[in-house]
C-alpha cells in the first residue's frame, strides 16, 4: 500500500496514524505506517514443501489462502504476546521475537502451526486436505491446534454472543489469568456487509486489543489489519513463493514481510469473517468488554453481544468451546470457482 496515496486517519491493529500523503520523508506517520505494515508476519502460498499427510499436495496454491490468513492472525498475536511478556524486564528484540515465532509456522510436518498441521486438523471438521476453509472453520482449527503447548488460551465466540463467565473459566482471573486470543466469527449480511455494521467494523480495528480479522471476498481470503475511511487494509496471501523449509537462525525472512498492503471497500467484503482480539491481562479483557457494550448502547449496530453466563443452545455441549461440530460453518460463499 503506497503511503503517498493516503491522507487522513488510518487504524492498523489498534494504532492510529495521521497521514498527510507525503511519502518523501522518513519521519511522520506516513513512513511509520509503511514500516509497521512490513513488520506484520505475512504468509502466502508456498510450493515445494513436504507432502501433507498421505496426500500428494506439495503446494497450497489455489486452496490455502484462508489457512495462511489463520497463520497470520496467530503469528501476529504470538509476536504481541512475546513483546508484552518481556517488555517489563528488558527492551524487546523484535527481530529475535519474529524469528522465534515464525519457526513455529515453517512448512514442515513437525512445525506446530504449519500448513501441514492446519490442513490435517481440518479433517476433524470434515475438511479434506486441499479443501476450502471458511472463517469460522479456521477459527475452530486455531483453537484446536493451540490447546497444548501454547502460551495462549483461544476462545471462539459462538452465535455472536460472548460469555464473560466462559472466558474467565478458560483464562482464570486476576494474577492467574492466561493471555487470551479471542476469535469472533460473524456474518454481517447476506451477500455483502450491511451498512448498519460499517461504523462498528471500522471502530474495532482501533481497539488496542485488535489483532485484525480473517475474511476476504468471495473466492479469496485476506488478513484484514486495519481501516482507512470506508476501506479495509489487508495483507494478501495470494502470492506463490518457494517454501523456505525449516526456519533457523540463518533463514532469510524477507519473504515473510509483505512488500505492499492492499485496500478494498468494506462494501466489497464478504460478510463472513472472524474478528480477533488479544487480551494479555484480565484488565485488557475488561476494557474490551466495556468498549463493545458501549457501542451496543449507541445508535450503531453492535457486531456481537456480551452476556455473563453462556447460552445453552445444544445438549451435550461444553459451552462455546464444545459446540463447533454442531454449527454450520457458513462456507457457501467461500467455495472456489
């Protein structure tokens, strides 16, 4: 995204940028936005990796864009977590953090959050390797993959209704709180985003807890990271690159930094998407809840509701975390042409 084409305010992952359209200086928010966008982990189609399971897939070109977007939101959250974790003891080495996080996403069968692990985890939700994922399916797979050996707790909100008791049951309270990645699958219209949701959709990218959203337009998934006016700013995974294999101390990470973010009108976005928020502390979560509840009392349409106790919609469920298989993923609009 050429910063020279923008003026006014932009919001990216909770940060505000006041843009003048002057790209000729290394100072100011125009240059800062350009630099910050390049620090967001960028995952794209890759080719030449080991085959996934017993399939013949050695590339995810043509089918893996939503899986790559899921990697981006999880990697962005883990980078933010690591920065916050060590910030109180030392100045974070962002390059070191990025490399440590990215190696968990290498295109190998053993990397914790590789395309291999994500694709095979999708089989639990009846998604064969090479099948298309929707935003809700991707959210559920992220939750499943992070249940063991992950510093984050992942909660997926069901039916656009967040239960605070459910989150506290998962994360604890006070000093025992475990950092939270909150994923909120939504459908904000039938064929396009309803205008009544536009203002609040723009607003949530300014929340300090925002780590973006996975969504896109029909037949293409994107990682939405911010807004400028009535446009969404996004990273595009539809670039085929050679696999880097294992990521070690010597791996060139240039291909994990997007050379150019893109923009699209909110009205052009597919109405199915999953918002993502990172709450490092319980105070972060409390502030996020307060912001969402405030919007619910305003004229604009809230994107999701908040209750104390979980809704009991399905017999045998274990709250929102146990209901994934009972819900339709609403993937019709995500089928490949």
